C-alpha cells in the first residue's frame, strides 16, 4: 500500500490525471507534485483539490532537466515517499539536441538525467520505501505502424549509450519520436540495472501507451505537432489501436505502482503493433531488454554525466 506518492510533471497531462486518480483512493494520504513552474503547479493543485475533494496535495519545486534543483528538492522533502512516478518528459523542447551543462541533450536531461538524480538521491537518503516507476514508451522498442523502426544497437557499449545521451550519434534530421524512443530505451535499461542493485525496492518501467490530451507533443515541429494533436491522436490512431484516453493512460501508472505481480526490473507496455490494451513484458517483443551487459552499460553511461 502506497500512502505517500511523488509524481514528477504532475501539473498537467498524464501526471495530473495520475494524481487525480490516486487521490480518489482512500489509502493515498499525500501526493507530492514535483513541478518546475510554481504558478502552474499551484493552479493544478487547486484544481485537483476541487475535483477530488481532498487536500492531500503538496507542491515541491524541481526541474528534472536541472539536477541541482532535484537535489535541493530531495533535501527539503519532509518524509520518505512510498512510491515515485517518474513521469515528466517530452521531446526536449524547441532544441532537443542542444547540450545542457552536464553534457547531455535537452531531451535526455528532461526525460532521464534528472530522474536518475532523483532516484539516486531518494535511495541514498532512505526516502524511498517501496517502489519507483519510470515512464517509458513503446517507441523504445519500435512501432511499425508509426514508421518507427526497431532500435538497432551496435553492441550496447557504454560509449554507444553515451553517444545517444550526448547526441553525438544523433542527427537533427532524425524523427523526434525516434530520438525520444532511443532516450527512453536508455532509461529502461538503466532502471533494470538499478533494480538489480536494490532488490529491496520494486523498480519498473511502464509506458502509458498512446495517450491523448498530454503536452508531450507541444514542442514538436509545427506540422508534426498539429498532425499528432489534432488529427493523428484523436481521429486516426484510435482506429489503429495507437491511442487511448488520458484517463486510461494514467490508470496504467496508478495500477502499476500497486500491482506487485509486475516484476522489478522489467518493462511493461502494449502488445506488438498497438499502443493500447493490456500490458505485457516487453522482453517478449524485444529480447535485448534482458541483456545484463546492455543494462549495466546504459547505467554506467548515464552515471558518467552525473
């Protein structure tokens, strides 16, 4: 039972809806909304209180693209959390391949680096008691219907994963969703490695599926953004099994943190060729996910930037 939960990016989209659904569960006693914008976070907090009738939400300011803000947030955290949902992410803003001070791309910083710092700090300070969930994506193993190829790793070395994180093996001509998928793949390998180091915790990766009503597409190039938000996601993709409602996507996370049948170190998402429906272990579709060398090397690559 998770009484205290922290959600990154909880002021909008899947994060906010996840917070709403969790608040409707009687056992949930506090939800930390980890957000970077104080005004937007406070507005979301008020809206959640009104919609749920509960005053269990507390804003904690952190920008997952900036590790120093993550460390400060953990330092001021009043109590341990039972579950962490690493939800914040996206396609990296208007300059996804621009490098941060830490030497990773904006897309890697937003989706992954800050979450690695957050999980490390919570574990180091004994402020995580039960489990953590990393929001991964089916595009990490390829989605043929979307034209996103299966990742073709050339050996899964530390250097290869570093080249994804620092953008040296990426191109500005690449589809933003392909870059996003590679970043999520590194994160999924990383969390599997951390799970082996901390068998007392349950650490899983999970995709919310193709979810409508999120802000994940807001920073994509104009034409792609308009297509995904107003044509693809609401009209075409549901017919192909490639999108579902915001409520359904968030429910995956809500159920995921409490379902102890989901094994630590694994990645759960949709069946092949769809982004909706029941969850399965993605290693049945992409066996490389169980490669312990890939997992270890992805973790080493990520930690080399910390």
